[in-house]
């Protein structure tokens, strides 16, 4: 595992509330060093964090060179107040406030901007998201503002219309991407948006008894089928486990095998291209 294009240093894959509490009085450097050491021992040289508002990813970046790792972080991800993301990010009420947060991120040294434009998958009900996504026109404006400030944009997004809007606005990467359709996949391929499908967050749920097994299998099959279709269009994919999410420990080796299941013999070439683009843009 040479890279992981989507992790959360602040989380531990077991209990997100307890994991965040670990850093409630400041980043726990012992934890951060333990995790960085695990990635180093696996041969990982590049990590892209999904962000947190406690400075954990920022501290990990400061320490990462000691472990031979290039580390990138958006600092705190940005979400619309009252929508998904409040547990880990910083909220905005309107676009003026969002623009101020983007400028603040530049002042504080963010490597890129991460925006949250949808909810999560409901793992008990195939085809259902926990929250509807933001309006396409708002998504486009969020990305435009970040680009105007010179940032690349990582988008947490599920749902076809939200992903399509992000791609048409030039988002550099889309994370997760459940329930995409041909129109969204085509827009992403045309825009050069790298898709980081975080298949581990689905595949690692199998057999654990927490969610409906039939729904989990359907969600995974849908994602695998879309990944294959996207690759056939010439789309770029990159491996990101979403490490720290439930059942996805740091250093999980599950993502590349799942992507290989979707992409077949071309997986190594396709993923190498996606990783190269991520490292170029982020």
C-alpha cells in the first residue's frame, strides 16, 4: 500500500465519538505517531486526510516527514450548517460566510478545500441517502469560490445530480460517490475529476451484523459496476479507504482488492494514473 487518498487521522475505525474525545484537549501526538508509524511500516508514502476541526490532521502533517510520508490536509472540512458534516467540520450559513472560511483556510495553511455536499448511504436501505444533497447551483458556486482562491477541491458527495454538478464545476476529486448514473459518470470523466469511491466503507461491513446484509451487498455491487463503467469511459480512480470510518482501521488493505475486482487486469494502470493526478492536484 503506497498511498491512501482518503483517511481521517482523528478517527479510529471503532467508535467515532471516543476517537474524537481522544483529541478534545488538543491533538494526541502519541496516537498520531502510532498511526503514522503503521503507514510507514506498510510502505505508504502519501496520505490525504479528509480533515477535522481539532487540528489532528494538521499535526499529523507536521510530523509526517519524520516517517517519510507526504501528508495533505484541508484542515477542517466545510459543510452547510444543519447538513451532514457537523460532527467533524465547520459550518456556513450562506455563501459569504463560506467564502470567509475558504480565505481563513488559506491563512491557516490548508493544502486544499474539502466540501460536504450530501449525506451518507443508508446501509439498511439500498438507494437511500441519510440526507438529500445540496442544490446543484450551490455546489457549483462553492467550487468556484474555492478555485478563485487557488485551491483544489475534494468533494464528499453521493447522488448522481450532486456528483454531476461537482464535476461540471471542475472539482478535482469526488469521494464516495454512491448511486451515480451514466450522465454523472460521463461528466466526471470529461472533467478529469478523480473518483475515490472508498469501497472499503461498504465492503468491510459484510458479515458484521450491524446493517442489512442484502442492502450492503446491493450497495457494493452498484459501486463496483459504476467503477467499471467509469474506467471504461477513461475516468480516473484512486484508492482511498476512508480509514477511521467504522470497520476501516488505519492501514486497512481492503481498498485495492475491491477496486481490482471492479477494474480487472487494468487496475494497476488505472489506479496509478489516478494516484498521479491526486498527487499533482493535492
